[in-house]
C-alpha cells in the first residue's frame, strides 16, 4: 500500500488478480524444495497459496514486486551499474570530460537525490557519480562532467538541457 492509502486507513483484502503463472518446472517444485530455497536465500513469506520462489530473472516475466521503504530497491538496480563503472575504470581509467557509462533517469528531484545517495555511498573513491537535476547550479554539475563521470543520476529536464547544450554526451553510456 502507498503511504496515502495507509494514512487514509485503506486496506486490501483481495490479492491483485493477474493471469501470470510461474513456468511449469517452478510450479512443480515440492514444498520441501521451496522451503530449502527460501531458507538459503533468507526469503520470508506469509499468507496463503504462496507461489514458489524464483531464482532467475528470465522466469519472472511481467512480474511486479512491492517491498517496503528502506529494503534496498535502489541498490538492487544501481549495483550492476556500479560494477560496470568500476570494471570500465579498472580496464581504462576515465579521462576528463569522458562519461557517463551509466545513466539513471528519475521522474523527480527527490527520487534522483535518494538514488544518487545510494550510488554515492557505494564506498568506492574512484567512482564519480553526478546528480544532474534542475534547481541546482549547472556550473557545479559541469565541474563533475569535466573531471569525467561514471554514473549520472538525472531528471529529464536537466539531462535534456545538458545534452542540448552539448555539455555532456551519452556516447559511452552502456
């Protein structure tokens, strides 16, 4: 549930109905096999008719996962980008004016700032992220671009502005 729904006391008793089913080999897994995978991967579930655990992305066609704030959602999609950026840095260090290798576009400044903090806290001193949002002076953002940037977290408007003014390009973006 969203924060607004919680604040208004809205509760849902019926599950969301979809036509999606796990692939047959996953559906045929025994309860013991499901429990073993859940124990191994520290998966905690509750409720009735819980679907079996799925370990591969290719088996999760058209699936939506909903998790609590602070559970690591941003890190899940940012981590592969951090690994790509570090791999590129190790193979050939970034030079001034080069980059980004990875781009994250967020619909709001608030979400961009939250996502940027996750990238920034990765703990790797050689990783140079850029928070590219409106409402912040472009000069400070250009200083980061001019040093070379690995990952850009941007809002659409400021990104479009930077690209239109040719202050940054996405030629190396993977």
